[in-house]
C-alpha cells in the first residue's frame, strides 16, 4: 500500500513539474497549425531564421516551433529550443508511416521506443545497425531511446477522453496504441523496407525526426514524448496516401497533444 501511495505522489509531483514550460515541435506546418491556432497570448521570437511561438495552450505555458523535415532540421530546432527556452519537457507531434500492419491511417502511436533505421555501417550486403555515441561522454547511447514513462502513462490516460477524426467517413474510429518508432532521412515508400523495419526493430511506424529529438533529450536528461498519427502505410502507395491523409492525421496527433497538456496538472 505504501509503495502504491509513493508512486501516486511521485506521479503527481512529476506531472506538476512537467507543466512549468512545455516545448512542442512538429516538422511541417500541417503538424503545428491546429495548436498554433489555439495558442493564447501568442508572441513570436525569431532565432537564426527559425520562428518560436510562446503563449498558453489549455492554460499551460508552451513554446511551439516548426522544425522542418528531416533529422538535421529537427536537431537544430530542438537544440535551440532547449538553450533559449529551458523547457521541462519536449513533445513532438506529427504523422508517420505505418510499419505494423495493424495500424491504419488516422490511428495514433505513442512512441515508447525510438531508434534510427539508417545509422550504422553500410556494406555491399547490408546495413549493420549501431547505436549513436554521446559526443561529450564518448559513451554509446542506447540502441533505443525511451520516452519518459510517466509521460507515456499520461498520454494513455489523455487518449481516453478525446474524439479523433476519421480518415474518411467510412473508416473505422481511429485507435491509440503504444509502440516503437524508427527514424531516418528517407520518406519510406517500400514494402520491402517496411518488412525489414519490422524484422530488425519490431517497429510499428517510421518517420524522419523522432529519434534525433529523443537522442538530444536523452543526452540532456530532458523528458520527452513522441506522438505520431498514421498518414500512410510506408508502402508503394505511400506518396499518394500521405498527400491525401496527412492533414487529418496531423490534426489527430495534435488533438492528443492538447489533451496531454491539459492533463499535466
């Protein structure tokens, strides 16, 4: 009983500290525009050409930024937002391609584990996957970066009180699950690659920014959470599906992020 009570107290303390300043990132305009439109008392600060919007969302202080697509862009903006705004947590919101065949367009994946699918040694035969290395300590990073467990739990609870958009009127109601995301500097439109991600990483989705945000946060001891909604199946139909469904998927991810922020009391 005492152990359960202690966990509950720690959960409340952590959740309260998380609410002090929240950084929210998305790669594309579609991934942040719903959140931007509901920002209260918004102010804009430009740093090295990147625009950061501060204000309140669901009563919490936030700083919001569009990173641009890909690992380099995401790393620049993540570093700047940490240095200039000192957030207590970072949440990345946006879309992804499904690797798990059980995921459909519009579904949401709470990223519990993040890894790169394009980092390692490339030979004539294959790509041997390696973990990254912390440039300061020279120690190897973990192969998988883990989102903050309390934030994952809060996201799961927040998902129970939201209404997500159907991808089409005839589609089933989108579902929320927890899983593994792999990141690389490629838009994946290959069923062969999808099979490899599933086999090598037990991945559920693939995108282009999450793991780099996770790596930076891990190295800076900063809690993070990656939220992705499925826009396509990362197969040969992905380019057309992405264009068709990215807006609905991006809005679904933002809807969950809003609920998470509301629950950070």
